[in-house]
């Protein structure tokens, strides 16, 4: 086990049933998850644990000293989601257990359905962290904001004026198809990085580290897709978290990246592009065409492993403009109906009737 200063923050999420349809997590599921984490704190498995939600996804935010991929922590998350699934089944909620892809826990939730963002780090005297949780979305959704936070001086002024950030950041980028990763250092390899991460359906930023000393700065939930590469099972509403201040981006510089509601994959049936709308906690109820996609931001100070917070960081009129813009973009995209680029390219759609249609009509194609 790690020394007492080394802390692990594990954010593990799953959709195990919701109401009405894919709109939001039922309060009974939230209560069950809180009960499970509370017991784990009492037993000493966790230092602290909180349960958050974004739309229909439950997010377990947990601190402990067992390191990343610790069996005990992953089992706790799995058992919690199983307990919530039982509640969801009783209430006949929609998609009960939808993100639990296998029947039995096998040591690690990676590849079993739940999304995982985990990082081990030495807690600083003051440790601000922002946890981002999204719904009706896909892992590549974090590429643009992570790029802006850690490589764009028009978003993060600290890249220019903070000596610890001036040497830039290293980005670990995962190839979702090949399940291989590459580390690219910015600003030196900035244009190489953009060639990859601009392709959000193929490459996803997994981790960001400060270049001068390798200090971990951000981590995103891409593991599930890495593990099931080759048999892609569709969209995974992602989570990520970012450490802030004192040689890392200020909280304001982190949040600035979300003032622009960029287009992401994952809206309706996981098969449409839409704008990522930054929401207050209680606004994360995607309804119009099951969307538009949402992101919430929970701010914490970590004190000896305890989670001081959450602060609802999008609860600020400064994001009213982004929300209005997202609604405007949503209307514009919806007017395309079943046409690309609102609908995803054929190979990226989560639902498709194409094989059946092609099977029926293939003989009617005539060579031109
Ligand atoms: P620190 O470098 O002390 O984190 O302050 C920077 C800041 O708050 C940027 O807004
Ligand atoms: P979730 O992935 O959030 O369950 O959404 C399913 C969907 O695509 C609803 O239209
Ligand atoms: Mg759902
Ligand atoms: Mg969801």
C-alpha cells in the first residue's frame, strides 16, 4: 500500500437504469449508492466517497490509498452498481443494469462496462480538483477542452506566465481501435497532437502530465473502450478530472474551456452530434431528443483525502451564454433530421438498421 501522503482519486461511473427513459437517475438509486459508499468509508476501504449524477449516469467519486486499479475499490464500485441495478429493476426503470456488460465481477471493472478515471498523486497542502461528468456523450468529448486547458494559451494564461507550466504538458493519447497509446509533448509536438485528437471518434486523450516533472494533471475515462477494442459496443458517457492551481491551470482556466459548447457524439440513440451544454447539477436532465449532451462540473478541495465540496462550478451566469449558444446549435443541428453531420457516419452509429436494409436491398443495386 502507498504511503500516507499518496492519495488515489477514483471516479467510476455507470448507467444502471433511469427514468423517464434515459432522462435521469432515480433518487432511490442515488440513496442506495450513497449507502454503499458510506459503509465503505465506515469499514475503512475508502477515506471518502460521494455520489453524483449527470443525466442517467451515476458517478462514484472516491478517495483511498489503495492505488489505481485496486481490486477492492473496483469491486466496491461493481457491487454498488449491482445494488443500484436491483433497485432499478424493482422500479422497472429503463435500461436497468445497461452498463454492466458481464454477470460476474472479475477483479477489475475495466472492460466490464463502467467508466473509470483514476489517478494516484501526492496531495498538495491545498488540492483543488474539478470532476467533469457528461451524459449523451462519447470519450473523445474531452479532447477539445483538455487541449484548450493544457495547450492553448488563449484559454490557459498560465502556459505563458506561470514558470511551472511554461514548459507545457505531455498528453497520453489512446487509439480506441488499436488499444495502443502514444505520449506527445506540447508545445513541441502540438501539431502532431492535433492531427490525432481532432479525430475524436478514433483517438482520446487519456492522461495529461506536467512536462517539467511528470506531475499528473488530468485523467479521463477511456479504459472501457480500450479494453473492448475490436468489438466496439458504443458510446460511453465519459468522466474526467483535473487538478488545479499552484503550477497547474487555475480553476478559472480549467472552466474557461467549457465556455464554448463544442459538438460531441452521443446525442439520441448515441447516434447524433450535438453541442455539449454546461449545466448546473440540477439542470443535467437531457430531455429534448434525449439531449442535448450535458456536462456538469463538481469542484473539490481535498483535505487529507476528504472531499470538501462539491461546488457546482457551472452555477454561474457566465455560462448562460454557452447554454444559450448550445440551444441555438441544438436547434440548427436538429433541423438536419436524419442527415449527417447531425446523424453520425454509418460506422459510428450506436443503433443502425443498415445491415437489415442492405440485406434486403443488396440485390437491387445495379453496376453504374
Ligand atoms: P496560483 O498559481 O496560486 O494557483 O494562482 C493562479 C490563479 O489563481 C490563476 O487564476
Ligand atoms: P445513455 O447512453 O445516456 O443511456 O443514452 C442512450 C440514448 O442514446 C438515448 O437516446
Ligand atoms: Mg441510459
Ligand atoms: Mg447516459
